[in-house]
C-alpha cells in the first residue's frame, strides 16, 4: 500500500518515496500527516518503477492489447477483400 503525506516544503500532499522522502527530495522532517492511498496519485508527481504498475496502467495495457487485436483483424479482413477483388482489376487491364 503506497503512502502519502503532507510536505511542508511543497505545501501539498505528496507521495512518499520508498526512501521516505517526498518526490521533490524533501526529507522526512518536512513530511507529516502520513496516510495510505489506494492508488498512486498522478497529480502528486509520483515517479519511479512502482508507478508503472498502477491499476489504471494495467487497464490501459489491456485495452491497448484489445485495440491491437481489432486493428490486426481489420487489416487481415481488408487483405482478404483485396485478394478477392484483385482478379477483377487484373482482367480490367
Ligand atoms: Zn516536498
């Protein structure tokens, strides 16, 4: 479970990095009001490898894969259609 806290240097709530500092590098002495968050808050400038695996990112990756399958299927259908009508073009010329 990721943690967030209020950073007195940034003047806003920030995501607490694994090393216990704010994303801007401010130390624990600047952080207070720690709390747990369900998802990585994007507006807090969360960075690092862990933020690559948010539920939103996984959902987007799933949709990207579905979209890719649809595009490939569409291209195959277009290819078959082109093959089916190509004899007519060849006989025309
Ligand atoms: Zn800060």
